[in-house]
């Protein structure tokens, strides 16, 4: 079964899927190893890891696309990719959909922010009109070649115009043909419930630690009716804290032996990356004397 079809069948079925988001191949492999069914790629995480900048619209489509291609090759999971605002107008959206579909994603989202876009939990966002966003959705649908590719429409209208406008917008995005909806940054449990019950399409909810949306359990989200719970920055922020703790302490002690119990071994990392598979390929295709 194609990954696009796998994702579409997930959305038709019962229950909620938790979707941790990765920012590189190693984090993607860890998510797959842990047994999750769907994987997200975080644009904000790629901004941080590739450029060392916050999510304020500085990263380009080609940079995100190359990282996405690498991640797709590193895992067997269906992947939903963050395509920001489609990197321009409707024609840009068409190119983005074709490129990311060819890269092998199972779904992608585009948002109704204007340029320069920024993280949905940052201040100072500006939006395009709902009519302009609907044209982007129509362009995305026309560009895809696999009808099972999930085109998700995201709105950031809650922070700019309020909840009612945000709900009104995404209802129109569904009418324009969006397969799935992502209403970013609701600010209370009551808003989350209202969103889940007001939109006639599968929905993704994004939980950002320290962001505007309350943190609740997966069971609570499933009871509300959400289909996917995205944890976009969790893995990167966990790793950031662990790396900071280690590198600060190591500067003081200078003794790496003190930290061996807190780090993956060389063998553990090599196993995750499939080193033995490469050894087997060398045995099959190469002669030892060639080295």
C-alpha cells in the first residue's frame, strides 16, 4: 500500500494518532523505532537545525525539500510535511506540491500566512485573504498526481482575527477541497472542543510546549474528535536540553567517562543507522582485498 493511501486510511479509521515531528534523519528513525504510525516534519525544527534561526520565514523551499527527501529515505513511515505558505502564490504552491509529492511525502500542509511567515505561536502574523488561500488549495489539488496525497489547509486566523473567523475560514477551505484542517493555536480547552466539533473534515491539533494551546492528554484529544495530534517541537527541545546539560558540565569536568551512562553507545547508534546491513552489502558486492 502506498504511504499516501496508508495515511488516508488512518484518517478514515477510528481513534487519534500521535505524530511526533522530526527535524533530521536520526530523529525520524527514533520515532519509527518507538512504534509510531505517522511522522511529521517540522519547518521550525529544520530552521533551527539547518540555519540556527527561529521560524520567521527565512528558510527556502529547496532547503526544506532536501531535508524532506533525506528523511523520507530514512524511514518507512507515512510522512506529513510542513510546506509553510506554499512558498508564494498559487503557481508556487503547484510547484511545491509536485516537488514534495515526488519526494515521497504522504501529506503536506500549507497555511494562510502572508510573507514573511512565522511560527504559529509567535506574535506579529499577517494573513492573506480567505479567497487567496482557497485559490492556493485549488492549485494544490490540481498539482497533485496521486489522489490519495493529503492536502491539509492550515489557518493562523485565531491569533489575528479571533476564533469565529478562524472557524469560518477553515470551513471555506474544506469547501475548496482541503482533505484535512489544521487550525493553529487555540487558546483554551473550550476553544479546542469547539473547533473539533465545528469543522466537517479530519483535523490536526498542534501542541507546542510553552505555546498558546493548552497541553492535554492524547485521550482527551481523541475524545474531542481530533485525528492527529502533532508534537512539532518536542523531540528537538528535549534533545536541546540534554545536549546543553552535557556540554556545559563536560566543560567543567573534562572527563567524558562521567557521562557514558547518559549517552547512546557507539553500538546503539550504529544499530539504529543499520550498520550491519551495510556490512552485509559489502560482503555481497566487494572483495576484502580491495581495501
